């Protein structure tokens, strides 16, 4: 299939497979999916970085809306007040992010993403080996 905006010509199975994998992760772990979707679109599908950002955000709208409804109905595990507060912060932060990304080149955006993914990996690795002060405390 030819994707004119991305200027690529790939089998339709690759984007569907990547989307299926990310959709499963979103539903199971509650992640936004962007940290996997963005590198997959850049390195597996071969899209230009400038198109990847908008495409990822657009598809995440539908995936996360669907998963949110399913989680709310099936598991009753959605904190609406917290979600709204996080949304307000996200909308405000997105305004700054759009302006910043317009000034950065594709390789700079990829470097920032790589640093973010590495920072998260280091934090997760640290949490796996760090021993908490009190193993059974629920208070902070």
C-alpha cells in the first residue's frame, strides 16, 4: 500500500501488526503506546519523524478512548477526577511541546525519545533491585 503523506510503500500487514501489538500493550499495561509506536513507525515502517509524531497522536486518540471505555465498564478502574486533572496538564504541556518540536530536526526528536526511553528503563531497573524501607506499608 502507498502512503502518500509518509512517502512510503509497505505491506498493509506491517502497520496492522504494529498496531495490534501496541493495542494489546495499551490494554494490559495502561501505557499510552507512543513509546513503542513512535520507534516502530520510524525504524520498522520507515516513516519520516516529522510525520510520525502527528500520526502517533492521532491513532492514540482512538485506541486510548476505546481502552478507557472498556476499562471503565469491565473493571471499574478509571479515576475520572485524576484523569481530568492529568488531561488539563497534558493539554497545557502539549502547547509547549508542539512549539518545541517545530524547532527541532528529526534526528534531535529521535535522540530525545531515546533518552526518555533509557531514563524510564533505568528507573524501572532501579526499582527492581532497590529495597523499600517498609515492605508492607501503604502510607507514603
